[in-house]
C-alpha cells in the first residue's frame, strides 16, 4: 500500500490496494490512514454495489440513513444524486455527516458512479488543524462548552433539502433530530483534539441563545473552512473516498449545472464521542 498526501493537513491518496479483496492487516492499515489523514482516496476500484456493501461490513456496522433515497436498489446504499435540472446539491455547504446523532456515524465510503464532464469535486477540511490554530485562551473556553446539533431545518418538509433530490423522500416525514456534543472532542482512535461544530447542523451552544452563540460559531465556521486546512478530491471513474466525520468537514462543489452526478454512499457506524 502506497500513501501520498493530498495536502498539508488532510487527505491521502492510496495506491496499490484493491478494496474488494482487502482484509486483515491491510484493512487495518487503511483504517489507520483514514483516522490519521481524515480522508483517503483510492483510484481505479471497479467496486460493484455488492462489493461496496461487503467492504463496509468488513470495516464495521452500516448506518442506514433514513433521509436518503435508496433507489440504488440496495437499502444499505444512499444515492447522492443531482439531476441535470436541479440547482441545489446534497452536501453543498461545509458539514460533517450525522453530527445530529448522539453517536455520530464514523464516516462514509463514497463511490463515484456518474460524473459530470468537469467539476463536482469534494473538499475536505481538517478539524485537527482548525483546533491547533486556536489560541490557548479560546481552546480553554471552548473546552468548557457543549453544542446542540440538529438536522430538522434541513431534512423536514420545506427545509433546505426539499430543493434537492431528497424532496420526494421527505414529504410528510415527521423527523426530529437532536444531539449535544462537546465543542472540542478527542478522536476515539488517535486521541487528537478536534473542533466539533459545523455550519450545517450546529445551532447553538448549550445554555446560550442562538443570538449569543452565532458570533463565536461564525468565527469557528470561518476558521474551519480556511484554504490552508483543506484538500480537494477530484473524482475519476473508479474513485472511492473514505472519510472520518470526526476529524473532517466536507463540502460537495456545486459547479456542474445541467449535468448529472451520481454517487453511492455507505455510512459506517461510529462510536461514542467525548471530550
Ligand atoms: O457528493 C459529494 O461529493 C458528497 C456529498 C455529501 O456530503 C455526502 O455524501 O455526505
Ligand atoms: Fe456529507
């Protein structure tokens, strides 16, 4: 297995690996690469949906996302799709998946299925680097805070995603999501300290009003999205990205209007997170 960094703080490209047959020590090495680099990109994988599911099961449990269309034909696979006629995309703002769950998903395995002729890259940002860049004073203050996360404003009828491909799935759905997490968490495997708020799902600090929380949250959202903490994944047919939701944010670029893009996502079960 050969690893080469995608950027200074986040992302690694891995070659010399076929995921379909990966197990044992080689699988453990790939897991470590994901935990330490936040996201790993593997090229030329030619993974069938069945192999995608089997790989995810070898990694750990699968979280089936109740919000996404499962019209890929496999209930374990969420189809992340933008049609030619759509304007908004899924994941178009900086976020980390499932932070609104009290035990958030570990991460996802995203397989490129249909790509636009150009564009449609995915950006990742390092929450370890964002934490490290804080002053000692702000680190200290944030270490005493917890934040509330919800997805109700996004997934409920009339929410932001009603303009994406998820719309049909969401109609009439009564969903309420809420979790409270420390603002600074420790990575459950590496022990690295990480900033754990995100602009999509974190609404306020526990015990603070939203108005009081917003200025500081906005500062943290700006910090976390600085160019120097990012890497860019350019998809090719056969590309697969595996990311860690605790260690990174991600953003799907929405710069290919008029073209279709289809990705297959499997979300891997996580473990309790804490300070
Ligand atoms: O389509 C992408 O590149 C990523 C979309 C996203 O946010 C996700 O699958 O979690
Ligand atoms: Fe996402």
